[in-house]
C-alpha cells in the first residue's frame, strides 16, 4: 500500500494530512523509513532529482501543481505541508495551480 493510498482526499487538504503524506514521500524517495516530519531534506541526502520525485508524487496526490522550489525553500515535511496546505486553500480541488 502506497503512502497516497493511506491518506484520504479530504485529509490531503489539511496540514496534518499533508504532513503524513509528505513524510511518507520523503521516506520513500530518500529510502529511509526513519525520517519524521522534522527531517531536513538536504541533511537526509536529498538532491534535485529527489525533489522532482517528491513534488511529482505530491502533485498526483493533491491534484495541483507543486513547484519543486518549495522543497528547497521548505526542506522539512512539516514546513512543506504547511505551505502546500496554504496554497491548496487558494485553489479549488482538482484545479491545477500555476
């Protein structure tokens, strides 16, 4: 079962639900199940390719565009979830954010 399958669509519109999802995406992409919501992307071995993998999966899950630069600007799952949740409240569900 993927991280996405464990998180409902409604939960993906909340910071808490996004934090769970993004933490799982970090764990999968960085191949480290020990990472938590405060794990720093860079300190955990993240690079630009991994950032694209994370944002690609995140975009699929939330149905909106997530800029890869956000991973660099908000390098922990908790920080990234907060900013993505804010952006999603500005964009109706299912509408791509540009």
